[in-house]
């Protein structure tokens, strides 16, 4: 059997590309947001702004250069401001502009619609199970990379997953 037919990475990559195509179709009419900026704007809308550029890049698993380029495009579009953190002059703090705030609700509605399209026909249990499988895969890859999982997703016990200095999660250390 052809490897790509049994490859999780291949299918996840395909799904990512297809979802981005659909996301652009839904989000482009809202304003000047390209596919590279969608995750940053989504995180700022859902996780709150006033976060450092570095923390945002780390949370989204982007390298610092790619994050800087995407945020520069959002800044040029008038959707975010980047300012030097007065408490740590080496950090840039990202803040949503009033123009971005106007996009918040339709942008998040478009993301909710994308989710509903992806899980159309799934039962509630199947949705939970699929999310659990994806979270475990993400955790496995982060562990292999020696990176802590800073997502805040709860484990099956309902506790947030936290990592010690070795990169192992608290659950793994137990």
C-alpha cells in the first residue's frame, strides 16, 4: 500500500491546506487578512491581545521570523499595533486595533463555520474523540521535539497539561 495512504502527516497536511483554502474564501471578504495571518488574528481574538510577539509565535508553533512577517502584514493592514514593552525593551507587544475589533465577530463566526463543516456528520462523542486523538498527536510531536505543551488543553483527568524542565509533561513524570 502506498505510504501516503496510511500517513497521518500526509492527511493532516492535506486537511490543513484544504481548510486554509476554505478559510480564505470565508475570511477574505471581511478585510485584508491573508492565510498566513489567520492563526495570529484568531489567537489574538480568542486568547487576548497585549501579548508579546515571541509568546504568540511560541504558542502557535511559528518561528520568530515568520511570526514577525505575519504580524508586520497585520500591522500594515491596520489590524494590530506592535509596540516596545516598557518593562522589557527587547519585547514587542501586540495589540488589536479598533479596525480589528470590528472584524472579531464575523471572523470568529467564519472559524466556527469551518469547524462545523469539518465535523459535519460527527456525533458529539466522535467530535470529542477526534479532538482527543489530535491533541495526543500534537503532544507526541511536542515531546519528540523536547518542547513543552503550553496549549492549556486539559488531559483526561481535566487538569491542564504542564511540563517540567525536561520537557516531560507532569502526567509523564507521575
